[in-house]
C-alpha cells in the first residue's frame, strides 16, 4: 500500500489535470466538471455530447491502465461497512447537485476562472472533507 506523500508526483498529477482542463476549455470551450458531464449524458441527448462520452471512456481507460501497469497505486484498505459507502456516495451525488458541480468543476475549472460560486463551493467541499476525515479516521 502506498502511504507516503510525494510532492513531486502530486505536482505532476496536478499539472496534468490542469493542462487537460485548460486544453478542454481553450480548444473546445468546455468545462471539465465530471459530475456535470456524467449528469448531462443521462439527461440530454444532443449531437454535441459525443465528447462527453469520450471523456468518460478516457477516465475508465486511465483507471484500467493504472490497474494493469501500476496496481500498487490502487491498493488501500477501507474499513467501512458497504451500506455506509453507499450512503456516502448518495450524499456526494446530492451535494454535487446542490452545488451545481463537483470538486473538479468548481475546484479546478471554476476557481481558475475566478468564479465566486466556485470559490465558495470549493471552500465548503474542503471544510466538510476535513471534518469528515477527522470524524471517520
């Protein structure tokens, strides 16, 4: 299990996420908010949504690639009952609906565009995450 924090790996990962989001915005005028992309696939059926399907497929392929070539990066232990994980997932879904976006949309894309709503949402996400991690951990 990987337990050490690596600032270099974190910086590289953050830079890759930032570059991908910037390219999507600059080249296509689209925001890389994962919850919005997934939600819109199931709620809208327009011809301009093909890129969203490719985006989601790319996320799955990235996960599969990591599983094949570096499975130790996915190791970890979660000592929680399955029902609690399901409830947590539903709460995250409800939260992203209430906030009109998720951490990727608000935290990466919205904050970089100086969106006040995104700054408030991201601060709220982080505060709740810190409190939850301390209560559960």
